C-alpha cells in the first residue's frame, strides 16, 4: 500500500519534481498508470462532497477525450489498481502534486470548481506518465500552473503515443 506524503512535505519536492513530472517524463522508479485500463480514483476518507465531485469531474475530462477508464471509488471499493487522491492546505502557488514514487495525488484545498477539476486532471496526466508542456509550445492540461485548460485532442494524442489509443477520441 502507498505511504502518505503530506502536501506540505511535497512542497519542497514540487520545485525539484516540477509538479510531479519533468519535461523528460517520470523517473525510472515512478508509478505510471495505463489510461486504457480501469483505474479507481480513491478520494481520501476525509474528502468533502465538493472534493469528490472535483475528482469525478477531473476523471470525466480524461474519460471523454481519451477514452480513459477512470472511476471514483465509493467507501467499500477494493483498491486494485487505484490512485489515492488527498486534499490538503498549501500555499496558493501550489495547486497539486503527483507523488510518482508512491502513486498518489495531493490537491490544494483552496481550489474549487473547474480549477479543481483541471488541477486533478493535470495530476492524473502525470499519473499517466505525461510531462509538463510549456505554455508557449501549445495549450495543454499539462501546462505548468494551469487552472483553465482541460485535456484536449493533443493531450489525448500524447497519451496514445505513449500507451496506444484506448478508443477513438471524442473531439469537442
């Protein structure tokens, strides 16, 4: 079972790990999930209803554009395979963090609404093995600091290059 890492402890790692991913991709010992295989998103037991809704919204973004098989766990779910998602207070500049060594996500509790869903989708992107995309290169959910850009056809194409296509993408 994955060990828990607080977002406060992760803050020092974010500067080094670039929000859980680097432009070169995940380190060799990182946990990466195949988006074409079922993956259970496990909200922290203390997650609020709004936080659970944010997880569901972030999952729906990837499911719609890339054919990912993400579901949000209920209280009695068996976590195999699963991606734990925790919510903790952090400085405003830190939106989220993917702990690639342990395969878990941390989200700043100050986020809400679409910004929260996009941040969760961004961190799920790291869990799929995606790296940051410089904003000057193209608009992407994987742009560092992104709070607005949802996964798009180019992001789905990047996933397909890494893992193979899950299904024909639904282009908006």
